[in-house]
């Protein structure tokens, strides 16, 4: 594993190279983005999992690391562009991007802005640029900014309207009545009010797109977002493969990793084996999709 820093390399991440050659992934590299947790867990561990399957993976942290914002507010997208340029210089002629949750939103956005990204995988994403998130510790210390999550070329990316504290009473009420973390109602309201310019121009993505989500996402409406992206691509006669997978027994955390956060969702506690199989199937489908790319 090779490590990169913003100070020295212009991006913060971990390059995982496979130990065995798999012809289907020859010349391909995948940028891997985690969610709003802003730690190294997914870039390091899921990136390494991709490499074990034979595809080179560059796990990127996009905030809450030295050289980048310590809140998920007006996070620059250019480090992804620099990472793509680095991978091309290393000899990879095709660079794709994979993201989960907030990273899924960023994966779609980055791919829509950078034609040199020729494949996008979005797991439990939203389809519009969202307002930033204040705070970088526990949920209780977080809120919704009135500024964008992202910037591009020094300008804020147009986003849905945010501002104010999270509605903790509503969240707690749902934890008690539904016995799970349910913030979907918060984000549904934000997405409903999103201006036209906040919606990601997914039709500009220069390659195939894979979308995966639980059939009902308690964290935010990623299931509806994936349908919207699929419909938008079809409407614009997207000339590349469009694949959407929906999983009845799955939570927002649709990645092949075991984490204590899974128990925050009722479906994971009620159907742990079925949910594990869904996480593994989403990963298997991703590998097959990347092989076809």
C-alpha cells in the first residue's frame, strides 16, 4: 500500500495494487470514496478488498484529514482530479470511481464534471448536491450548513437548501418508535426543495454507471435517487451501460464490511444473514460491472 498526502501529492489516500493479474481489470484503476464519516476505514479496507480481487484501487479521503476541510462544508473536488491525473501517469488508461452514501453523491458529481473518469459506481447515493454538514464528531454535534458540501474551480457547487440544526426530537422519536436510526424524513424534505441547478448532471458521465441501494433506505432516500438517475440517463439516451440493483434485505451501509453501525438499522438486526448476502452480492455485481467496463 502506498500512502499519499495533500501536502505532498495534492490528495490524501491509499493506493492498493493487486498481487495477482486479472485480465478483465488490466489497465483499470478505481477511486474508492467512503461516506460522511470522514475516516480512513473504507478507503483503506474496501480499497484493499478490491485489490485482493484483482483491480487496483486508490482509496481517497476527501475531508477531515490534514490539508482538507475539517467539516464537510465546501470540500474541494479537485483532489479527485489530481488523483485521476496521477493514476493516468502511472499507466492506467481507464479510471473509474466508486462511492458509498455521501461518497456516492460525490462519485456521481465528480464523474459528471471530469470526462477522464470513465466509469461510476454509486452505492446508496443521492442525486443532487447537498448542503454541507457542520461538526465532525458525533451525530449530536452535527447540523446542516447553509453552504454547499462541495466546491469546483473555487466556486461552491449549487446545492439543495440546508441550514440549522438537525431535528433531533424527530430523530429520537423514530429511534424509539421504529427501533432504528431513521433520518430519511430529514433528507426527503431537503431533496423535495432542491432547486433545478442542484441536481447532478449525470447525463454528462463519460462511461457506464452502476447504482445500488436498499429498496427502502432509512438513512436517506437513496432508493428514489437511484431511480431518478436511471431515468435521467435513459431519457438522455446514455450511450453506455446503466445498471441499477435494489436489495430488499439491506441497509444504507451496502458495502461488504462488518461494522457496529449495521445494528443501528432494524433490517440488519432482523435479517442479518440476508443483509450480509446483499452486501456481498452488491460487491460481486460491482466486480462484474467493472470487468465489463
